[in-house]
C-alpha cells in the first residue's frame, strides 16, 4: 500500500545531506557554539529574506514570543488580545509574563484572528481611561495585539494595524508558521507590527535540527533590547539593568538553517504545487459541503505550512485515512479558551463559536514538498471513497 506520512523529513535530509554535514562539521571543528559567525550571518540572511531591517536569532518560536513580550514591557496588569485557535505557545507566553490573554474569535474562512471580533470586543467591553484602553471587566490595560498567521497565510493585517494604531496597542505577530508569507500588497509576515516571531521547529517550512526561532523588528531600539534580553539582560556582560533569559539560538542550528534557507523558496513552491493539486482534485471529486479546501485570499502568498480542510465526520475520516496509510493531524483539537490552565479566565463552551467549530471540523493533510502525485492522488481518492 502507498504510504503518505503527514511529514517526511528524511526525504528532505537526503537532498541536503552533502551540504549540511560539512557545515555541522565546520562548527564542531571550530568548537565555537554560542553566538558566533553562523548566527551573525544567519541573522543578516533572514532579515533580508523576511524583508525586515533587523533579525535576532533565538532558542525557539516560543522564546521569540516571550522575548517580544518582555521587550515590549508587557506583564502583570496588562492584557494582550489574541486568537484562541492557535498553538498553545501564543497564549502560554502571554500568561507567563503575568499578563492576561484576551481571546477574540477567528474568521471562519482563514482561521485567523477576526478584525471584526477585535473591534467588537473593544467597542462592547472596553473603555478609554486617561488615554488607555481598559478592559471594563478586569480593569486591566489592553496593551497589545498578537495575531497569528495560521497555517502559513497572513492574518488580515490592515484592519488589525488600524485598530492597534487607533488605541496605541503594540503588535506582536506570531509568524511561527508563516516565514515568507505575504499579505495583499506584498509585505512579508513579521514586518507589519512591532515584532515578528518565527519558529524553526523541525516541522515548520524552515526547520532546524532541533529547536530554534527568530524575532524580526523594524525598530532599532527594540532590536537592541531583544539582543540584551537574549543574554539575561546583561549589558555589559555581568551587569544587569534588566532581567532577561537565555534565549540564544546556537551555532549548530544556525549553520543548518543557513544551508536550508537556500532551498526554502523551492520547498515552499513544492507545497504550493501540492496544494493546487489537492484543490483541483478535490473540486473534481465533487464533495460539496463534505469537504472545504483552504482558501488563498487574492494577492496573498500562502506558504502552506499546513493544508487544512474543513470536513464533515472529521474523526471517522481521520481513522479511515490512517487505515489507508495516510497521516493527518488536528491543529488544534481544543481551543485555548477551553484549556484547563486557562479556566481562571472564566470562559465556557460557546464563547468563541468559530474557533470551537474549527477545532471540531478541521484536518491537516500531508503537504510537504517531496510528496509525489501518486501519494497526493491516493489521499484524494481515499477521502472521496470515505464519503461515497
Ligand atoms: C510552532 C509554533 C509556535 C512555537 O514555536 P516553537 O519553536 O515550537 O517553540 C508558536 N506559535 C505557533 C502558531 C506555532 O505554530
């Protein structure tokens, strides 16, 4: 039987092995593992790739978010508006600073934070006091927006930035899944707000051989502040005006990522090609409302970190596909407002219906670039067979 794993990184490694192993060897020979030449070069190369003036390599996507929040001085008494339909780290990092995560529902087509929902929350539930936006229920100050560019397509940044500017909110983009994604008009993920946060977790489009991440920013002072916070806030070394953490990316990961970056656009085109294949084949299969393919909005560059369909009988379909040798995943089965650890926020089922529906109805299909047409066709045929 044809096997179609959700992701096969071995195929990618085979492609770059001859180039990446000497790069690793070179770091080992130098025995320079922390903040060396590879990190400096990678930061320059990624700043250019992301079309951002500054890029700071960090230890993970999660730490990128945490570092951005710390650099923007977000903490106890502050609140950050974000999506409840995202990976845990988005809200987890907000809570870890002592701030409160404020959820607003998503757009049902893109699964991204809905600007309309954010505006409604501000209009209905907030008040302006002394020039500050205050959550009337908690008394906390709404200090930032954290949109997520979910699955590799940008959130609707124009209206979100307009809201942010109007209320003097900072904007941290969770671009963990969206390196190289473009908004209509062409701006790249991570360059719209104050800080863009990226992940190089192995399953992302640009994946390290372990954990790594990146912050981008247009502000020179923020870049400097993040560089200092990345090394425990020491400036000069061993003298601390602020408390940071160990948020460093290491040389081995930087060396690997520099090799992989050269292939990124080719790999992303492979993902887009596979997405087009699925789009056409699912359309031909005539599944009607049983399966809805992801929508790429006009003028956007979707990088397809995930290809996520909305389907009927999702869990039964997933079992059937597993029986046919097809790997799938649910991103994400429980929206964050219903997680046990966020019970203190006081939410209940029904609070964010679009997020809850998405959690119950979506399924990620294999989309990695090395898939061949036989594998893609097997996925589509197996789905069609399930519904027939
Ligand atoms: C992967 C991911 C993160 C966290 O990145 P790590 O590198 O795994 O820490 C944060 N947010 C989103 C949306 C992600 O997909």
